[in-house]
C-alpha cells in the first residue's frame, strides 16, 4: 500500500511537471492577455514573414503590443486561414493574393478595411480596384504582378509589336539553329489559364461579362461563346498541329529554364522570373505581351498582394490600425519588394524604387491594359476546365466542341 | 471456416464466465516496473491536464467530463491488480476509438450536411458576416481623428471615443449614448488634430487599447445618419450597415434597394425572390442529397464505372508488378553463387531510400514529350501523357520503379526463412527447379507475404500522389474535363469535391463513404480467401 501511494504521489508530481512544460509554449495565451497589452498575430508565407518581422517588431515596441509573424506555406495559407478562423484559432491579419477575397468573404473570414480618401489615393488605381469586392475595400494592397514578354535582346534586339512578328522572329532564329523553341509560354499537360489569358483576351475572348458597376458577373460566362471559340481558333493555329509555337511540353517547371538556357528567345512570365534571368547573365528586356495583328491588345491578369483583417481575430482594433495606417507606409512596401521583387502598390514606394530597378516600370507598363484577376468565388470553377480545354486545343482538339463542353462544365459548377 | 476455431460446438470447452476470484498472479513489484508505470501514468495525466486548460477555456464541459473519466479510468486500471486482460486491451481500444472510429463517424456525419466553403459556420455567424460586410461610410460624412479614452481605469473603465472633426477642429466625446462636444480649453490636440490629453479622461495607449480590442470594435456612437465606428485606433468614420437582419421575417433587408433575402433552412443561405443567394451561408443538414448526387448526377455516375475498373487494374498491377519484379530480384540474389550480393542488394534498395514525393515529380519531367529524358535518350517522340494507354503504362512504370525495392526487401527476408532442406529434399525426389519453386517456395512465401500484398493493394487503390504528382489524371478527353484516363477514384473525386467551387466537405465525405465501402468489401473478400489458403498450407 505504501508503495502504491508513493506511486500516486509521484504520478501527480510528474503530471504537474508535464502540464507545466506543455503550458510553457504559449505563456501569453494561457495567462492573462490583458496584462501583456494585447497580441497581434500575422500570418504570411515564408518569404514575406522574414521581410515583415522587423517592421512588426517595431510596431509592437512603439505601441506596447506583442506582434507575432507566423509563416504558413503559401499553397495552404488560404485554406488553413479559413479553417483556423472558423475554429477561433486564426490570426488577426493574413497576407495573401487578392483573388482569395471572394472565398474569404463568403466564409465570413475577413472584415472590410475603412481607408480614408487620402489613403486610397496613395495606391495604384488598379491595385485598389483589385481589393474592392461588392463595393467594399477588403484589403490593403502592397504589391502587384502581371505577365510580360521577357526577351533575350542578344537573339532578338527588336521588341515584337504583334504575335505574328514574334513568331516570324522566333522561326527565323529556329531556322538558324540559334534556338530550339519559338516561344516559351507555359502550357503543360493540363493547360494554364493564367498564362494563355493574354492571347485569349487579345483574340476577343472573355471569362466573365461585367455588371453595370464594373464587377465580374458570374452569371454571364464568356467561355463557350462564339467569341471564345473564335479566340481559340487563333490559339489553335499556333498549337502543335499548327505553327508549333504553343506546346504542352513547355511547362511551369521548364519554361524559365529553357529561356535562361537560350533554348528560346521569348518568355512570357512575371516578375518572379527576373531573378533567374539575371542569375543566368542574359541581356534581356521586358515589354508588354503582344496581341494578334489587327486584334485587341493582350490583357494579362493583374494580381495584387494584400493585407486582410480577420473577422474572427482576437485583436481587431489593433489589426485595423496596423492594416490601415501602418501597412500603407512606403518603408514597409520597399522592404517587401526587397524580399520578393514585385512592383509595390503604393505609388510613393514605386517612385522610390523606379530609379534603381528599371524593370518595375516595364512590368507596370506591361500590365497597363491588364484585367484584374477575378476574385469572385465562381472563378474557382473556371481554372481547371478552362486550362484543360486550352491544353486539348493546343494538342489539336476541335476548338468548338472542346470549349462548348468546358463552358457547360464551368456553368454546372457555378451556383 | 472460423467456426472450427471459435465455434461453440459441444466438443469445444466453453470458457468459464462465472465470477472469478481476483487472482494475484503478478510477480513481485520490481523497481524498474514501478518506475515505468509511474512515468507512463504520470505522462498520461500530464497530457490530460495540459488538454484540460483549452477545454475549460472553451467551456467544452462534455469533452472535459470525457477527459476526466478516461484519465481516471486509466489510472484506476493500472493501479489496481485486477482486470489483467483489460490492461492489455484498453490502450489499443482507446487508440482505435480515437483514430479510427471517431474519424469515420465524423466523416459519415459530415456527409449529411452541406459543410464547405460558404457554409462553414452557424446562421448567427453568417448574419454577423453579412451585416459587417455591408457597413459602408455614409456618403459625404466626416472622417474623424480618433483617440480612445476612458473615465476610469485604462483596463476596466468605461470606454469613450474622443473625436476631432478635421474641418472645424472641434472635439467631441462619443459613447453608446451619443455625441457631446467638449470645451476647447479642456483638450490638447496634436498637429493631426488627434487628442493627446483631455481633462477628466485617461487616454489609452495602443497596447492598452489592444487588450480591449473587442469592446472598441463593438463601440458604435449613434448619429442621425448611422453610427461612428473606429477604423483602427487613430481614425473613426460614420458608417451605416446597408443590410440588416430582421428576425420578424427571418430575412436580410437592403436599406438602399429594399431588396429582401429570406432564410432558406434547406439550403443554408439567404435567397431573394429572383433566386439570388447571398454568398455567406451556414451549415445545415441536407439528408441524403450528397449521397444521391453521387448516383444520380450523370457527370459523376457516368465515368464512375470506367474509373473504378482502371482503379482496380492500377492497384492490382501496382501490387502484382512490384511483387513479381521484387521476387525475381530476390530469387536471383538468393543463390549463394552470386558474387557481391550485398552490393547488388544495396543498389536495388536505393530507389526505396529516395523520397517518393520528389521521385514522382522527377519521373513526370522525364516523360516530357520534347524535353524529357526518356524520349531524348531513346530517340523517340512519344506523347506519353497525351495518349490514354501510354499514360497508363507510364504511371505503372513509375509505380514499378518506386515499389519493387520494398517487395525485394521483404521477399529476400521471407526466402531466407524457408529452410533449404525443403528444396533439397524436393530435388532429391526428382523435382525440377521450377517445380520446387512453384510447389514449395512460392506457397510458403505467399503465406508470409499475402498480408503485405493486400496492404499494398489497399494502399495503391487510394494512391493519390502516384497520379496527382505525375499525370494529374491526364489525358482528358476534349469533351470532358472532369475525368481523365489515368484518374483513380480518389483523384477524380478530389477534383469534384475541391476543384470546382472551393471545398465541398459534405460531398467529399459522401464520396469517401462509397470508396470506403468498396475497399472494405474487397479487403473482406481477400482476407477470407487468404485465411482459406493459410489453412490449406498449415
């Protein structure tokens, strides 16, 4: 009996010790948060976490708030945020792409941010338009990105004004054995709606119509319409059974390395490709993606990165203060640019960086005719079927039948 | 068959079920035994205490009761000398309940709801989200510079907003009762007009305000046009909720357009007369709708059978192919005449040591039509993933390469366990090498390896990565982008449930019930067959 009671006593002691160790990880949450003066939790992807940390700490020290920046992998950030918010264990602020807004709003995961007219004017108008959803501003933008034509100036000194010019130059280079591909535009086995969209829009195709207020209208689907079929006939002419300019074998993984390996003189890509191109030591230039001759301009999608205030955060007042009044400072925008070189959404920061990085202005110019990437939840239904239709048509399938069935699939998935 | 072992026939002794006197057949208490017991029980209780805090915080009393009961039960069980069989069974049973039974029950329960994007929370949460999202600034209204203050203690005193009108510079104090102007001599303001000190009020620092965040967010100072709310901690605006919930009609009304969205308890959404739905919905039970959709939706039921057949072929070919190749290698290296067996074995096991995740991606790139290693090396121009049969052959080839080292490993082990005398005896009796392999080695091997083969089959039946990281289901017929030639049921349903309109967990759960049933039937049939086999050979 004595042994047993000694055992019980020891077990209890150990239990308390273990509980103490377990609780030690999060002293601020288990103890009174009031005493600590509040805590602000920010979720961002790895790259941006590193850039944000010093600024978050400065904000925290200046205001007596504990600020924690936590890294979540980019590909699961949105779903993790939505799930965690629902359970009440989410952050106060999340950093992500603007096309998440539709889904975040329908899940009640983010709150609008009230920006003053002066604050709104400090942003690039496209960036502000992108974070506006159903008439409300839902995020504070900090960076923009869009596709452009990156050209090896040694192989192709002149920027092509049309796709036809580009194809002619590329074919001449190919005939001279200087390159093996006319154009590096990633298609992949299952297509890539984002990268084909400039050509598709130039040839007259749309994804959605617009409402009178200028928002995308999910009820007015542009895929499967005669215009979209006509647009894809032009794309099919460049495909594997046509000119052989667009190929499914050029994928997200190899398109940039083919360009840096001088296998092609033209690359359609975004600001994220530039560091690889610079590393390869190529002489390059950035120009807008050309459209088809005699057709409309190519309109690449413009995406915006933004800060959102979580609707179910613990510390919404400070989160609003941070997002509305602190994120919109040029210093932070410059630091985020240095972590990942995309054009800042803040005009002041852009002007400051323009002198040191001439590519920024060129990318911005390439996105001048761009279309804001749709943030409506219906867009989720478009990516996959549209991409597959693209891949099938580039592989030689009939544009009319393929696009009609893709349109039906998409329409069936939109509520 | 089982009856022979477990049946209650007259010949089998019936286990004694009467009250058994407690038997103290345990040996003397050793120090090590006691120490292990104390440490393990202590850890258990420690984990329980650690888990109790969040449960208390969340007020989850049912969960807390369960936790206390389970922990107390475990402590009692291992501190008493009785219930010896239970001491062996309880830990496994607890884990079975927690990690098998509960998830299955939860999945089944989810299958009867519309849980998914846009339908995650409760109706109340949806209403709050709709109202918050519709708060807009009153047109032409003032933007105030804000300072949060209190008349009492910064941590507990009643909160007020000190608001400066930027145009006139007048300062007002606002609380739930309304707005009152303050005398100019009582306040000090900074260059931006923000109040820095006010007689009778204590200003909150951002840190102090952060601790009372929720109260500040909820504080609205009523005005004629709406209410003044905080935008952060340094600005305030006059805003008005455009859409409000009316409990009388159970609907949402838009103040500007007068449009009404009525709650639909079957859909879990507010629906207008013209059929327009508000995006923010809530979770409701939908009965068998998800399950019937699998059967009735022609887009799902149509390709289901074809996908199932390929799925079965894929699983059988993956398990069988790797086993055949692994066994062949094991047999070849089993012969003592082979020199340098160890080095061969190490080389053959290498693919198993590499992370399959990365290898699948490498293989995918090797199958690239124009730039892939395979076509370049062999001087071919095969569109591997563009053609149904070549794509299927390609994924099976990848599976073979990834899987055979494992089968080689286990077959080598099993071969070494078969006594050499058996085959020697057979050859003395005049059996050919093939005969002795076919009649002696293989049956003995299968007794040991058939559970592994079944496990390999079940694993490959749901081998999501093998398809998703290589072909992603390609090639897809031009007229149907929802199901491809190499799609398994799991990749196909993943696309249905998560590809289109965000995540539809309810529907995904319904499909997993179907897949679970299929795999369970196949496994049950196979286990029955193996048991017969074991009886034949034992």
